C-alpha cells in the first residue's frame, strides 16, 4: 500500500495530455488490487481534480468514469455524503450515457442509505430516456431497500419519497 501511495504522491496530479492517463490507471489498478479503504481518499482527490478540470477539458471528462469505477469497489457507507455532494457534477459525458453518473449511482448501491433514495429517484426521472442510467438507479434503489430492510413493491421511478 505504501508503494501505491508513493506512486500517487510522485505522479499526482496526473498528466492526462502527455500520458493519456497511464499513471492514473496504474494507481487505480493497484488500489483495486490492494483493496484497502485507506486508498479511497486518494481516489477522491483524483475525482475532485477531474471535476474541476471538466469545464476546461473534454479529456478530463473522458477520464472521470475510471476513478468512479475504482471507488465503487472500495466505497463504504461513510462516503455516502461525499458521493451525494458530487452527483450534480457527474453529468458531463452525455455521449456515453453519463458513465460517471452511473458509477456514482453504483457507489450508492454499495454505500447508500435511505437518504440516497430521493437522489436516485431524481436522477432516474431526469434521465428516463437513458436506459443504462435508470437501470443502475433501480439496482441501487433495490440494494439500499434490501440493506435497510424495506419491503418496497415499486420501482425507483414510481417510489414516493
């Protein structure tokens, strides 16, 4: 884990223009393989950097999905508020049906609570015509309801918050 953190400290902020995101990919693969929650703070730094850069660079938008995918494999309930706070910023890559937004909803599937249900419903309603987004919101909705012991006979689009 110390080697991964050292690698991060040496290369961050990652140079997407020169390397195409190679250094970021190496770090994220290592973080996923190591599987330690302590690396989530570093992944969040990457996401926050990319969110700031998305207004200036389509390259940054392209790379945003990857750290969110890594985060989904390591996320814990204590990360729910951070994810909810970033949701509105995760609507940058429409061409691929917002993969970074889908990964955010996936994170909520593993770390969300009842507090996340209105956010998932809002996203699903906002993107009713994007099947991939509605499907992941439904998955997250069902996982949260199951984890919270809620018996719900509706879907994310018809659930009353």
